[in-house]
């Protein structure tokens, strides 16, 4: 076991435990909208690079704001003028945020792949090699997993424990585990290792900037995961649909096939074709031969001559480090989706939640939507400490005055009064229908889920079925929607909800639809009616 290998380049900054408390350093969920290098034309429906199930093709007619930015650096240039009309524009929040992060970029990572491909083992071992799990704990896992007759699962248990922790956590969108690479702080979203991995993964995928797709290189196993019924394709399509453009494919369990180059090539060429169809650009997909169990090619380049004689590329950690950073939402108008409301001792009351976009300073006016009323942020608490400012990605508690607590519910959005969020009961969306048993028909009741919102809604109109690859309408006014289809629908919510167009605010413009306990579709908001 490589228990001595604890590279300096990365260390655990925050444990999963701490995170489940709901307060965290800026998490990359606050970043958004893909990375700045996403070519604008990539969003046009006629562009072949946007293919199957790509919900974001909805943005076709309107250039996304992020494409104007062409580098993270440029993006980080402070823009003090932006909030000059606000009460106290004295703090250069963006510069402060840079300092707080130690200059590292934040990235949300989701791990996807067929069951038993080795996702948990791979990530657990990676965290262990990075020094995020101490030797004693690892030893404990080894003993326990041996006792349970599952010695080979020791690394996977690293993630299982954080999983339990998270279930006790407050919000469903809190990332679980963080680790660092030389240039990045990575939040591992919804780390795998659960039976109900799919619903979990969807939540994670909806927040992810990049993904690792794990496939099992063993003979027959890759094929099983890749064929219909296997999760490799389903997961690949899903993350692409939710806006993930960069992918690292860990061709795992290479030890099982003696690190054979031919097997690696066979898998990458099959996957390559599929991923291209799914809408990934070839240059944004990297293939890395790994052994999650043996720990090879994870945080340092594999040493075995069977590998080095044909593979000169990056190890998994290097690949993660070289993902392009997404654009940060700090530049956008302030948005915070309320996760909790409570009265504290002093005047006013408190709300907690994650800042989805923009930043806030003490003393600023905020608008709550609904109910469309303003208040003042008297105090900001981050990690249980009072602070002067907080920015996109921070889980904060705000003390508010000038408003009645009765008016505020979980799911309300606090926003910049000058650039308020939209509130509606009717909107249109492009959805990707999951594996459902009963086809969806007009009048179908659903639960609309996004951020902290969970609101009963009805699918009131089936507008069209869209071609998975091109986004073109293949059928108008369908009678029903079946599994795997891409469609344009209209939804009516029971009460008004605050949301945004996906093209403007990715975080507040994508949602899931659930029905009797399972997720039946993922979607993005394309038009807000009223
Ligand atoms: P998950 O369902 O994708 O999270 O898969 P797990 O991490 O639970 O792994 C499933 C099984 O594959 C376990 O028995 C692991 O020990 C085994 N496994 C994972 N990675 C490797 C690997 O690189 N090589 C070999 N030989 N076995 C592995």
C-alpha cells in the first residue's frame, strides 16, 4: 500500500464532515455557465458539436453572456463601478475573494459511470493518496472492510462515510469533499458509493463544471456498462445535458487487462464516437488509464513498464488540474436561495443559504422574491464568524432588518433590488426525460425541484419533441413524451416561484422534475411566462 505517498501538491482543506454543516468556503457551485472558452457557435443547434440531449442548445438564439469573457484573469479584474450605486461599495470583493482562495480556481467535479466501474474506489484512493484520509482511518477501513468480507472495498468506504455525513447535512447541494491540485480547489459533488446513486448524481451533475467518467476496462465489463441498460451512456448524456463540457475518462481496472494498449484503444475509440455524438468536443475529453485499486496513475504518473511503454500522458490528478476553469458568477447580480429562516436574539431575523451569484456587503439593501419586499442585510455570518462581505459560493447566514419574518419561506430568493429575479407560475422549459415507466401526458403532476425549492407543478403543455442531436423540432404537440426524449414543455406551478432563464443564470435556471419519489426529467428554463 502506498501509505507513505502524500504529495505536497494537495492537501485536504475541508473535511466532508465540516462541509455537511452547511457553511463552507466558496464552493465551485458558485461558478457557472461552463468555462469561458466554450465557443459560442457550440451552442447553435446546427453545430454538430452540440448533440444528443443537450439541453443547453436552448440558448441558441441568444449569445450566452459568458462567451464574451475570454479568460479567468480578465474575469477577475475588479469592477468597482458595478455596485457603485449600492450603499457601501468600499470593499473590492473580487480581489478579497482571490486572496481568500489563495489564488486557486474553484471547480465542481462529479464522478459518473456504471455501477461497479470503480468510482468509489478510484476517488477514495485518490483522496487517500492526497493525504486527505489519515493512515489510522484508512487502517480502520481496511480492518472493517476485511471483517465484512469486502476487503477490496476499503477505499470506497472513504467516500461512504462522507456520504452518511452528508445525509445528515442541511442542504442537498452541499458538496461533500474538497481536495486541492496545484492550481485548483476541487469540490467532489455527490461522491458515488450509494445505492441511490442516480438521483444523487443528478443533483451533483446539476452543479458540476466537469466530470470524471469511470469505465471498467475488464473484458466484458466495459461492454456491459456501455450497452443499452448500462449507465455509461446514460450518465454521459445526462452530464452533457446539464452543461458539463469537459470530461476525463478514467479507463479503470487496467490492472485486470495487464495494462494492454490495445484494450485501452478499443475502449477509447468506442467511447470517443459516443461522446462526440453526445456533444463533447474531442479536445475536451481526455482518456486516462488507471487502477483505482492499485492506485496507479492517480496522483503520480504510473510507473509500471506495461503502462509507460505506450502511455506518456497525464495522470488523473494532472488531468483534473488542467481542466479549464469555469466563469465565476461573482460578476452577476446578487442571488441567494433561502435554505432556512429563523429568529435570533437581536432585532430582525436570519436566513441561511448559498450565494448563487454576485456578492454582498454588510448594510446593503436586498429584495426578497417572492414576496417582492426589500430589507437590509445588517449582518453576514460565514463559518460562524461575522464578516463584512461574502460572495458566490459561500454558504452564509444573513441577519435582516426591515422585513417581517412571516413573509419569508424556504425557496425565496434574495436578490439585488436593481436587477431582481423573475417570479412566475408559468414557464417553458427544455427537458430530458429519464427512464420512466409511464409516458408523460398533458396534465401530469410533478414536483419541481431546484436549489432549495420544491414546489408542486403540472405539465400543462407538451409543445414539441426535439431532435437529440440538433435540437430541431421533430414533432409538434406530441400526445405524450417517452423515456429518453428531449422536449419543450410548459409548466404551471402551484405558487409563484423565483427562477431565471438558464442562459442567464445556470444555477437558477435548471431543475429536476420528480414524480412519486423518482426523478423523471432534468430541464432548463427557456421562457418565463408570468
Ligand atoms: P462503484 O460502484 O463504481 O463505486 O465501484 P466500487 O469502487 O465500489 O468498486 C467495485 C469493485 O471493483 C470493488 O470490488 C473494487 O475493489 C473493484 N475495483 C475498483 N477499482 C479497481 C481496479 O482498478 N482494479 C481492480 N482489479 N478492481 C477494482
